[in-house]
């Protein structure tokens, strides 16, 4: 199973748990179809951060990246790759 498919499967579970809905087709526009409203988008960002460790700075959020499950999976894959390749900096107390 590819990483993109694995992320997609985890997204299906996230939608079931967080929103109590069976996730729609991967290419269905979640916003235009009314599956997600503005408050649910905020909840989605929070859940993506918790589930995948994806840190998406507010200034980098593009609504189009959140429109479909396919795009969300791509965003997560890109974000986690970017995070994994960024050197960590230790902070001393």
C-alpha cells in the first residue's frame, strides 16, 4: 500500500470518528457539497495535526488543499515529508 493510500485510509477513520460520517468519494468537494462547514474545517485541521503530526502554519493554509480527501491526503503527505526532512533544533531550558 502506498503512503498516499495509507493516509487516505486513516482519513476515512478520522472522518468517521470526528464527524460521524462515512467519508465520501475521494474527489468529492467537501465544502461545496456541504459535508464540511467552516467550524468543521477548523476541527479537521486540529484532527489532522493530532492524527498525522502535520503542522500547517495558518499563513500556509490554502482552502483548495482541504476540498477533497484526495487533496487532504496530498497535503498530509507533503507536510509530513517536509517535516521529516527539516532538521530539528534542540532547545535548552
